[in-house]
């Protein structure tokens, strides 16, 4: 059945992939985005587009009219911005989520929202299960944890069914390699395919759990279906990860191999405060949301490189 979904932050990296998937399923899609990092050209014509901030309560009310569910992805997804502009990022990253819930109080519909592995901080427990201690090390992570707490309130006090997804390191086409906040994969892909050296901070043995954007979209859609059908507890939070650790050196070598060359790695001093290992436990999400096997890293990297090859960079 065709339904209308609202996607906040739909012009961004993850949001634009979700929008494409929803449209392909025959749904109608409304996007609210202030284009601070998102791009209008990431969205097809078929989308109803509202340009503005999720912190604008009147605009959010208009955006919520007639929707069957909301995917809340808009955020200032940057630890660095949280340091430079603590209060302003808090207003968007936590205040924005509450504005979304406020707009839905009078007519509750399910909300699937983006949380982050940043809620765990430097976890001693590996792989990190949903029950691991939450010790965020940044304003960004603290706000994402706050989102989870307010989502519980939205459910218990206001009857809004919610489901939070803690994304680990998401990668794939449309992650802007020129952005100072883009992931290590975008930067490595861009440099290694051009035959340029890459900088690795520290010894390169630090590991991350890299999850391909298509798998994240599958989790978002399964979460919405699960919450609508009542199959998933309506205030749950799950990891979205692969359960596979990849070191930064291994990542550089794999990308270089896909480009048909050896990686020219320049080691730089370790960054202060960088987390050594991040590895998620995907089992709970797989069981609750019926998710399949994650996309193998080589396959996801090949798709990302292919996108870079075929997409001319715009100034
Ligand atoms: N990419 C990752 O690895 C990752 C990991 C964990 C969590 N997340 C979360 O996933 C979500 C999507 O992240 P992304 O990687 O696609 O980042 P992104 O920056 O590409 O997308 C965020 C979108 O939100 C929009 N936005 C920002 N502030 C807004 C505001 N005030 N009003 C309206 N729109 C606003 C931006 O323009 C952008 O289109 C975010 O909530 C982010 O915190 C991402």
C-alpha cells in the first residue's frame, strides 16, 4: 500500500538513499532539510521538498500533516561541530528531535530515528551489545543518548511509537569526500583512486565496524515495518553494524587493491582521544528486524569507488 513518509535530513547521505528506496517501493515521500550538508540534487523530482530547519515548530507541524510515519535522520553529524558550536548543535541534535515529537503529539505515528555508536564512547565490552555501558565522549554522542531518552518519553507519555538505530561507521556512494566531516572511507577512496598517498593517524591497527549504506536503509525500512506491524517493541533501540572489525591499514590496502595499486601510506601521530576499537554486535537487530547478511566490505567499497568514477565532482 502506498503511504506518505516524512524523512528529516532526506537530502543527506543516508537520507537520500532511504528516499530512493521508499519511492521505489511506491510510497510518497516528503523531505524536510535545511541543506546545511545535504544537497537538493540528491533528491528526485517526485519528492515533496520542504527547505528549512527541524527546529522550526510551525514548519515541522506542516511537514507532519498526513504522514504514516517519520524517519528522523536530520542532525549535525559531526563531533567537531559539537565542540565548536556546543549549544547550536544541541539545539538541532536534541531539540530538533523533540520538535519532531511535538509535531506528532496530537496525531501519533511511528518514528524511526538515527542514534549512533557514539552513545557508547570507548566501550570496554567488544563486540558492543545494546546493553553495554553508555559513556558518550562528545556533545554529539551525549545528544544522541538524549534522543533515546526522549524517545522513551515520546512513547510512554505521548503514545508515539519509536525505534532508535545506533549506526556504526556508515559508508557508500554520496558520502562527500571533500567534506571535512566525511568518513575515512570517502577520503581513502578519493585519494587512492587518484594514486595519491593517504595519511593514517597512529599505527593503523585501530579498527571500526564499517556498514554499507544499503544495509542501513534495509534496517530503517525493516524498523518502520516492524513498529507498524507491532512485531517490535515500540521504544526499542538496536545497533546497526556488521559485527566485523576492519583495521584502518586493512581498509587502505583493500581500497588500493580494488584500484589496482598498493596503498602509499604515510603514518602521522595518533590523534588524541581517538577510540582504539569499535565493533558492534548485530545479533539483536538481525533477530528483531529480520535483517540478512551484511554487504561484504569489498562489495560495498567497489560500489563506492564505482560511484566516484561515474560522478563528476561539482564545485
Ligand atoms: N554516517 C554515519 O556513519 C553515521 C553514524 C552514526 C549516526 N549517523 C546519523 O545518521 C543521520 C544521517 O547522517 P548522514 O551521515 O546521512 O549525514 P548528512 O550530514 O549527510 O545528513 C544529515 C542531513 O540533515 C540535514 N540537516 C542538518 N541540520 C538540519 C536542520 N536543522 N534541519 C533540517 N535538516 C538538517 C543536513 O542538511 C543533511 O541533509 C544523522 O542523524 C547522523 O547523526 C550517521
